[in-house]
C-alpha cells in the first residue's frame, strides 16, 4: 500500500475508449433485429454470419445517430466516409473480420464537459468518434468444457468514443462516463446500460512523475461493466504502476483484465503480441457523403443538451449547482421541470418539490417521471398555494399532494378547500386564539419578556395545534410578537 507522499509524486494519465450500442431496430449492415435478451442465435441471417456472396447494406439511421453524438460534443463531422475491414479471428466474429471506420472516423475532435467535486468545469478533449459493428458473445459456463457462442449481437451498430489522454483521476474518469451516458440518453441513441453491455469502456492508464513532459508506458484495462468498476480498476492500476516504478522496475505496455471480485487487474497480452489487423477499405460498401442539407436536418432535430440546461438552471433560474445537476440527470426530468417553470417564477420552490415529494413518489412507486400522474401545470398550482401562504409546505406535501396523485380531476385549490386546509389569514379571526394561548401560559410569557425569545416557537406550535394547522404562520407570528413585545 502506497503512502500519500509517494502517491503524490506521480500524475496519473487516463484516456477512455467508450463503446455505445446504437438504438436502431436493425443492425448496421443487415435487417436483422437488435433486440436485447432474444433467444440465442435468433437475430441472425446470412449477412450476420458472413456467408459467401452475402453483401452488407448500410443502415442510414446509424449515420444519423453518430452525427448527433458528434454535434453534441462539438466535433468536426467528416463529409466523405469510407468503411474498412479490420481482420482478425475470434470465435464470435463470424466473418473473420470487422467492418469499421479506420481512416475516416465520422467525428473528429470535440470534447465533453465534466464537473469536478468542487463544481469546476473541465473539458475532456475527444480524439474522434468512429462507427463499427459489434462482435457476437462467447459464453463460458462454469464446469463446462465447451464455449458457446451467441451471434445475436454480431453486427449491432456501435460508436466508439476515443478521448485524448486528458483525464487525471479515477473520479474524472467516472464523471466523463457519467456525462457520456447522460448525452447518449438525451440524444436517444443508446440506453447507456453498462450492466447489459450496451455501453462499455476500456481505460488506458499510465503514470509519470509530476512535472514530467513524457507520458509513461500505457496499460489498457478491459472487462469493466460499471462506472464504479472503472474507478476501481484505474485506482488499482495507478497503485500497481507506481509501486513498480518505486521498486526500480519497468511498466510493461500491455492489455489487462479487471477482476471485479478482488478489484485487481491481470495481464491478458502484451502490446507486442497484438494482431496485425491488416486494415483495407471495405470493397462491398460505397463511400458515404454527408451533405450540408443532411447535416442541417440533423442539427435542427437536436435537443437541448445536459450542460446547456445545467447552465440555464443555474444562471437563469438561480438554482444551486447541486439542484441543477440533479434536475438535468435525465431529459424527461429536465423537460418536466422546465414545464413547471413555464407556469411559475418560484424556481427554487419548484426544484424543492421535484427533489422532495415528486422524487419520493417516483422512487416508492418505481416509476419514471413519464408516469407521473400530476402534470406540471397542476404541480405549479400547489407551488403557488404554498408561495401565497394559503397552505404550509408540510400540509401541501403530506395531505394535498397525495390526493392529487389519486385524483387528477381536481385542482390543488379544490382539494385543499374540500379538506378544509386553506390557511386562515384574517388577523381578526387569529387574534382571539393568540390571546387565549398567551393567557393560558402567563409564566412563559413572563420568561419570554425577560429574554427567553426561543419560546416564540412554543407559542407558534400552540397556535398551529389549536387552529389545526389552518392559521397562517406569518400572520400568527406577527400577532404573537406584537402581543408579547
């Protein structure tokens, strides 16, 4: 285990390669379905299996989706695209080669904004985003000598997002993955589910002495199926490499696998053992030219992006950074919140409702915001009731809101009236109650007047208790202070 001073001598340098399966209904070069969870070897055809004479045909929506991601990341979109063959043999690669983009990635440059724990923004630069087809899946069953292969995934379209080595901690790597997952979900191009393998990540990790200008030997870590495991793998690899250097040993440039059970990485192959992929242009696919009209059409269909909404919520709505982060977690939540804000100017109150009662209901009911029974305009009515001192937040959230969830035909005001919950704000009606309470506690009144000002809370409690929560707290507070002082 490294001590802090030794660890701080080094800088960790990280680059990510993120694969995202695109949410098309059919595969990239065939009409075979892409449905997850189908019975093994049912979403296949002669094209998927690479039979002689079977020719690929490009799925146009794959190009659309890749360009959407490129525009979201501020990339330069490649206008003239060709596909290449990457030749290697593996049991789950039916053709013996993979069709992908090598020389002309569809998106070049760009970057993704992340926020560090101290809420500072940092732009992680991208090298490129390219398109490729996925391979099948090999399954090694415990205590079975054979390896089974399911070709359903073969030919499913992927984008590979390759970052520059700009990441300097496992926390930044986790933030980067979180933002990429958020982006693909906002764009509706990938479900971002790492556990199901629809988003996968390899991490390139090296360490160097602080102040050094040359990167250390790079190690590629594979087999990580969650953002948390990416963090764990990077932390382990950083420690392992620093220990080697401190012992005067060399770091070997290699590919390593991560074991989630013990949090360690294990050597898979050295870089010298890697295949020569013998890339050459795919002869069965024509070049794809992205016209200005095509690009303009995709640009026009782009939604508001997470980092844009984050800044809108902070700068225009005046929300704290934490609120803005939570409310931009998904496109649906951000959209719901924006609709609420179109009906009220009490933006912080709206945020409190979203992160409080609304979120609690969704969690308890295991629902997404799309299944929220209370529409944004109706939630706004409740926010306005509380803002106008017609009901307290406690009464609104505990009594009115649950009724609104059950019955969408009545407004918040109608429910509050039916339950006799609206505040009594007429001082002439509250004054006798205040006098009655002060007469009942002469000793406490005397203590208050001698400086025990905290007793005001006790008097307020009595007012709310005897009025059954109906007395307007502001009016009651003013009347109590006037009588006491």
